[in-house]
C-alpha cells in the first residue's frame, strides 16, 4: 500500500473485453471507487 503522500498509478488494458462481456460494464473504469464497484 502506498504511504501517505505517495501516489501509485496502475494501468490495465482489457484487450479481450471480458469485463464488459461478463459484467456489462463498459470501460474505461477510472478511479478507486469505480474499480471497487466493478470488482
């Protein structure tokens, strides 16, 4: 986990769109809360 004041950038490319196919969520999914909701 990042320490206070540190920033962390994670980029994931869903090339086969399995997130969209299985869940109906269209990308991009941006932000912490949106990613938690999509999980």
